[in-house]
C-alpha cells in the first residue's frame, strides 16, 4: 500500500468517528474501541515456522481462544516469555537460545490473535487473563515481558500476586494508558468528544479509568525483584515510562541504553537477563 494511503486511511476513519459521535457517542466509542484492539499482523511467518513448530507443547482453550503454548526444556527453573503487540513467540528466539545454553526451562505462548493462537482482537485485560492462566498452570519463577507484554505482566501481578514468581523483567514497556490513547487519538485525528466517549466505554467495560491504568501505579506494592530495560531513543514506547515505573518499584533496577531500539534482541541485553536470573 502506498505511504500516502497508509497515512490517509486512519485520518478518514477518525473523520468518520468525529461525525458519528454527534449522533451516537456510544456507537462512535464502540467502533473506535474495535479499531483500537484489532490485531492486523503477528501471524507466524514462513521463516519462523521451523523454530516454533519443534517446540509446540499444547493448545489451551482460554477465554474462548485457542492458545498455542511452547516449551524448550531445561533442568533449571521455569521462565515465562510474554511477547508484545502484533508479534509472536518467535520474537524471543535469540533470548531463547541464550536461556537454553544456561539450561532454563522455557515456556512461551502466542497471545490471542497472534502467532498460532486464535482470535482477532487483543487488549491488556484479556491478555492478563491469559497470562494468569498460563502462570497458574506452569508456575514459572521468572516472567519476562516485552512492550505490551511487560505492561500486561505488571498489571496482572497487581491483580494476582503470584507466589511462585520471584523476578520480573520488562523490555521497552509502556506505562500510562492515557498516553497510549493520546497517541491513538493523534494517529486517527478524532476529537475530544470521541475521546471522552471512548474513556466512558473503557470505564463501563473494565471498571477502571484511563488515568488509573498505569504501570507506575501497579508496581507500588510489588515486592518482587525487577529488571527494566529501555532505550532512551525508543520510538514506540517512551523511555520515561520505565523511568517512572522504576521510581515507584522499590525492588527494581533500570538498564538504560542508547540506540538499541524497541525490540532489544542484542546479546548484551540477553546476557544481562541471564545474569539477573542467576543472581
């Protein structure tokens, strides 16, 4: 698709919401919410298939979705990997190879609507429900989350402090839901009336306000050991997100990098994670 169409289509959708909201705020909010949670990529690609297929463990039926679970066996403690938005378990392949060398038992899964898992939509509360059920079944001692996956892990831990979890690692994770919605509003160009209707929908559906949904708030009572990675020039999730989380999480360490990007697959990052697990 030409670049100008990639930029124009979201603005046209936002323009539609701006008109619709004058006739039915609830309908405009509902449609805006559906666009927000729609997953458009993240399926398993041909070059990812062999690596993932050899590690398939089982398919879990969770929250009306079929969730693909993977296992790379090791003799040490179990580590759970939680990927981010429009990704899948393959995004962890370099870290998995490093964890295998250290002989950790690795569990990972594809989020709803990602990888081999079923579904078409994803939002953090749904992801957290899935994470909690996987945690309950496989009882890892460490959970590692990238981007939205990190935010989900911290949210879920605030709801369900898991006794088996000793350490949590987040990589390039956002913190404030209101910032995410502000970016969405700017991307589509919808007005404040649509934004208010969308915030009302979020509260009615999930029973929390947009402002309350904050990783820096989730960790205030977190007593687990934490390791936060964030690049200062991250263009996807702002660096200050992890700075704020670290400030409010007493048992955390922040590793700030420059020029490693959002994904952070580098050997130095993976080596630091293994050192954290062994410490």
